[in-house]
C-alpha cells in the first residue's frame, strides 16, 4: 500500500485544509460528509451512502491496497473525498479510476485542483499511465470540474448505468494521460534549458 | 465433464456441446487457454495461462459474479464465453461479455453461438445492457458482435497494454437488451 502522510494546504482565501489518507477510523466523519452532500447528488452515487453498513464495507476496502482514499478536512469536518482505484492487473494494469466529491460550498475554490494533484502524485508512485473517470449524465459539476482539470471526454455510453432507484443514465468516459502530462513537463524543462530567459 | 446444456452444430456440420463452466473443469479450462497461440493470448484481458487467474475466474462463478459457458468437442474445451455482472453499484444491470474461440474452430460460427447463449443468460438475469471491450487488434470480436446488434460506443486511444507491455486502443461496444 502506498502511504501518504497528512499535510496542510491553503486555499486561495487562506483557509487551512488538512489533506490526508482516509483510515478505518473515519466512518462517522464519512457519514457526516455524505449527509452534507446535496440529496440529488447522493442519489447518483454508486452506493447508498446513507447506509452505514454499506459505507463501512467500502471503508474496509482500504485494506485491499488497490484503493487510495484521500480526505480533505477543515476543523475536523470532511469537505472533500477522492478515490483512486488502481485497476491493477490485466490490460488495465496501468490505469487508475478516480472519483472526487466536494461539498458545494468549497466548489468555487481551488480545492479540486489541490486534491487532484495529490491523486496524480499517488498515481505516479503506483506507475499508472492513465486515469479514467466515469460520470453519470446528471453529474454536471463533476463533468465540468474534470474538464477544467484537463480530462478529455472520450465517449458516452448510452443508458449504461442505473442509479439507486434503477433509473438508467448515460455514462461519460473521461480520461487523463499521466504519461502525457510528464512528457509535457519534461518538454517544458528541456525548452527552458535550450532557450533560457534573460532576467 | 458434466452434462451438456445443449448440443449445437457448427457451419461445417460438426456437433459440439455447450455447458456451464464449473470447478470440475479447472484443468480443462487452463489447458484450453494454454493451447491458444501466444499471438492471441497476448491481447487477452488477463493472463489466463496463470493458474491463479483461472482460480479467480472459478471463484467469480461460485460467488455469482460471472457465468461462463464453454463449448466442448471430444472432451476438450474449444470455446469460452463469459458474462460478468457487478452485484451492486451503477453497473448492476449492465453485463460485460468476453469470449475466446479456439484457433482451430474459428470461422465456423462458434463465436456467434456462444454469444447468443450468453445473451440468453443476460436476458434471464434481467440485464438492460451488454458491453464488450477489445483491443483494436481483436477484429474477430467486433466481427462477431456487430451483426448481433452491438454498436461501437467509443475508442480509448493507447489506453490498454498487452501482456508484453505494448499500448493498444480499447474499443467499447454496447448493446441494449430492452
């Protein structure tokens, strides 16, 4: 398992946010967090997050090691959660799937960027080349946020998923190339070495 | 091997049996995948020549996550079709199918027969959609599935890696069942 230590990050307005890995002791805080999410969004989540036993079951998956779960907290209250699932074996062994949740009052901040950067770093440590995100047609905020974070909309799978009430939804597949990102950084460094600016 | 589910005829007139794969077929299943040419196996989702992968497949069947129908000729498995359905979450009504046909039995309609049989299982399970994914090199998969009603839903460029670590495009196919 790739371990991450707790660290303090600052939003642009100066708010201190503690970003750390989720642990098995975070069940109560997780339940509070999910309860604070808009009901309409909760209903589109993959599992019933109002069911404590279901949330506990997901939390136990931390021990499997192929999940990296990150939380951001302000004054002890979760304001965001992100998951990276390392798909691990077979032809997807260099791909990870990500999912980000942020409380509405923190969506207009740079929190999504901070959280995603942590996910990218963890994905790099795991040797992943690609990230994939699957977004339901009703998850407008998630779609827009991933677009801003340079995820590419690859395909829409029509009526591919069902929500908690068995209503069918289209699934947008969005990807991000980590190997492409590292290549861009390397190119930028090489370019700056080749043509140094004068100060 | 246990009783056949049914007997079907290939386009050359040869009759073969179809049956559900179970634990008793472990060695036959492993032998089937190991018999396939490396040039084909390299594009499969998992390294099915590995005993632990076959064990995981059998466990998924026993846990109700997947159903596998195999084609058997003279005691040997010559085709394998799998239906995987998540037990909870968004994709509990969407089944994923995968199939492999023995190199010596291709072009005889076996892929279509296996796919049809898996469709029937999917319908009985009350699924609303089927999906299949393959690398761009696996043209046979698309050739079998498109005439059956599957449509291409997208292509993820350089998204998956074969057993040798080479990158390939991933083709997404889908078909609504109702």
